[in-house]
């Protein structure tokens, strides 16, 4: 991806990737696990940390607002 950026941004982007990015061989493991054993619910959020992936009250509100907007169209 850095190669597609303008020249002045390539070096800092590569440096940031080297510091902050998860290597592919590690990042792919949780994705493979989810594909092999998908969640049983119709919709699920996934986060690699132990914290809750989202606030269920906020998610419910977002769902209600989105449904309301879709019904208006």
C-alpha cells in the first residue's frame, strides 16, 4: 500500500506499518478461527481484546435509527 502514496508519505507510512501493524501470519489466525467456527448469532462483533466489542445500548439505538431511516426511503 505505501507504494500507491505520494513520495513524501511513503517512508513515514512504511515506518508506521513496521511499528504498529500486525504481521499477516498473526492477523490471519483469528480470521481463520471465525471462518472455521462462525458465531451462532445473525450479527456479531469481534474484537481481539477482552473488552466488549461494542456498547449494546448504543448498538440497539443505531439499529433503530437505521431501520427508521430505511423505512422512510
